[in-house]
C-alpha cells in the first residue's frame, strides 16, 4: 500500500503535464485551420494562461526547425499513431524549454530517444538560423500602464522607489526616448522611464517581472504594450461623454478608456465571443471600471445609437504585427489559405467600420486600429471606408503623437494620415491606427490642434528659459568656485599684494578722515577768529571803562546812594517851600552839565560812561 501512493501522485502530475501539452497541440491545430489565436487561448480549459502561451510561442518560434528535424529523422513514420502537432510540442519542450520535457508517458519517452539525433541534425544543417521570424531579434521593453482608477502615478513611483527601482529622467523628445531605451543604460533590471506621450505608461527592461508585486496582482499596474495604449490615447474621450468599444474583449483598451473618462459618462463594451466576453467582465471588475455596460452580442446589431459620440473599433485580426507571435502564416505551404483568410478578415473589418460611420448620428470621432502588419486589413479598409463615407475625414495621427515618424504603407490615399508602429523602430508590437472625424468638426479640431501646438511651443520656450537659467547658475557657481581656488592659491604667493591693498584701503579711509578733520579745523579757526574779535571788542571796552574810571572817579557812585540822594532832594524840595536862589556861577555849571548829559546820551551805545554824569549833577546840587 505504501509504494502505491507516490505512484498515484506521479500519475496525477503526468496527467497535468500531458494535459498542458495536449491543449497546446489542439490550439496549434485550430490556428492552422483559421481560428483566432487569442480566442483559442482564452477558451482553453487550462488555468495558467501564461504557461500555456509560453509553450505555444516556443512552438511557433521553432516551427521551421522542427519541420526539418521531423523530415530528416522520419519520427512520424517510426512512431505510429502519434499526433503531428503533439510531436511538435514534445520536441519544442525537450530541446528548448527551460524546464525540459516532463512526464513518463509512452509517447513522451519515445520522443526523448531522439534528442541526440536532433542535436546532430542541428549542427550538421545549422538549423538555428531558421528559428523565429523577422521580429525575433527586436528589442521590446515591458510597458506597464498605471491604472488611475485604482491608484495614482505618484503612489506607484513611490512604491517603485522603495523597491529600489531607479527612475531615469524622461527625455524631451520621442527620438531621445527611443535612443534611451535602446541604449546600454536601459539594460539594467532596476531602471525604468516614464513614456514621453502617455504619462501613465512606465517602461521597463524586458526582463523585469512583477508577478509577486501587490500592485500588479490587484490591478493597479497593467501590462499593456504602448502601441495598444495609443488607440485609447488617440480617441481621447471626454469625461461624461458616451463611448462605444465595438470589439471590446478582453477589455484592456476598455479599461484604458474608462481611466481617460475618469469613470464618468457611459461606456458600452460589446463583444460577441462568449468566452472572451466572460473574461472581459472579470477583468473590468478587477480594474474597478464603474461606468461600463457590457453586451455579449454582435456589434452590427448593437441598438443604442443616439448618444454615442466616440467609437473605438479594434476588431480581431491576423495578429501579424505581434512580436511574440512568431508563426509565419505567410509561408509557402500556407500561402493560399493565408490570403483567403486575409480577405475574410478585411471584409469583416470594412463592414464594421462602414456600419459605425453610417449608423451613429452624433458620432464625432472614431479610431480604427489593428495589430496587423498587412495592408489588406489596414490601409485598404480605411480607403474603402473614406470612399463611401464623405462626412468623415482623417486626422494626421503623427501630428498628435509628437515625434512619431512611421506612417501608413505608401500607395494608399490614407497613407500620410495613418500611424504605423514598427517593432524594429518603435520598440513596440506592430500596430496600425487611423483616426476619423466629422468634416463639420474640422474647424474645432484645427483650433484644438493649434492650441496644443501653442501650448507645446510655450512649454518648450519655458524649458529653454529654465535651461538657460540653469546654465547661467551653473556657470556662476563654477566661476565662484574658480575664484575661490585662485584666491587660495594666490594668498600664499601674494601676501604683500594683499597687505598693499589693505594699506591702500586704510590710506583712502585716512584721507577721508583727514579731509573731515581739515574741514573741522577750518570751521574751528573761523569760530576762533570770531571769538577773538569779540574778545578784542570786550577788551577795548574794558580799557575805555578803566580810563573813564580814572578820569571820573567821582562819577562812579553806588546806585544806592544815588537813590538816597534823589529821595533826599525830593524831601528837601517838599520841606523848603521857597526856591533856592542860585548864583551866576551855579547857573553856568548847570548849563555845562546839561550839555555833557546830551553828549552822553548820543554815546550810550558804545560806552557806559554817561550814567555817572547824572550823579555829578546830583552832587553839585548837594554842594
């Protein structure tokens, strides 16, 4: 009983492994008969779609090599009753898978016997040259779109910074952007850059994987190629408008439209494939799209026409532009089938496009896009639609997506107005886009474009001014640093010069001080002269007074005695009722005194000698 348990476990694992290989073989068979690869992948009853896709991509890559190995080894003849497509899966897994061919089933063990023989054939015929297609050597980075319905660009950048990712400076032009992502600088795993056109798109090295990152698993970061994002970017619906996504599943572009609309307005998502429709519903719910109504029906029968202002038409196509899809459907053995399939696809595309342009009366703008590199599905369809829908014209996509150079395939009327994404040039999947607008809205679109151009010119001028200011600041800083260095060097060698300059400064200050002192001295001298003149005047008056004192000692009597004498005279006059009889000599003296008094009054301003003469009169009266 004990050894049987691991045996049953082994059988379960073998069943799972062989189940993956069988499902892959069935998808290859259906794709060869004309089914859509995407549809078959989504419909497959296998939970891990990433693993299943990896197995299929590897088979398509090595298909031509396996053709030679099978033919040279006669393995199908030797191993009877073995399915050809299953053999292709087994050989691919055994020769080129990282994990090898797993399982112990009879058919698996039978294939493992041929490994050495296959290695010899590979060397003898140099079969590795046959692997892949024209896109296998193309460098294609990984694009992650920030789902702004759940988070912000700033939050994601902060999270990446914590995870030690280094954000490179965003280039100013598309040419510089392409140069950067193709350079050795971008080969490091921990670097990324923000896209120059779609700001919510972050570009990483192709080896970066975020399977364990929370933001990737919860839908905040979405893996979406830039070319695919350009469809919604060019449609650019306004918030609160009505938008129709005619072939919406699996919902990547639908979620991008909802983000541009900020979850406002009406967004109709239509797809007729039931399996893909179910996947779309789950995806839109996961990405927090709230303004969407989903319809599992043919877009040609969609009944709501009146309100639709914007339409995105991205129908199922050959997928020949996808880099990872390395199967060469146009090989010689499938040429007839491939051309027939292209015609059918082109007819369906034209039918959908004409229906959209004719059936929606309020339609203003429509984006038609495919992931095909075939002009039958692209330019030919657009030319036919323009020929029967005169109310619409094309906008020049490359003028809206600044710096984009690849246009439509030459030889068609629409070629110069369309956008082509070429993997070798643009580092994206191959993609085609045409933008239709109503002719009566031409003036509005022209005004919008002119405003956008003006805004871009203004921004460029502002950037130029900022650059010039930064350059000037840097030059000024360099100049300051250089002068500091020169000063340090010259300090030791030229101390005397510094001292002389100091003395010159001191001498200048001394000269100023000396001038001030001299001015003060002049003022003081003038004041001294004035003071001396005043002193001389005072001294002269003193000398005159002294001389007068000596000559007229009797004249200088105290003022108190004079007052007393006056009072006595008055008393005496009052007492004596009779006047005094005066002699002739007395009268002569009185007259002389009066004359002297009159002279004294005239000289009163220069000397003070005259006052005592009055007292003299009083004295004579007493005598």
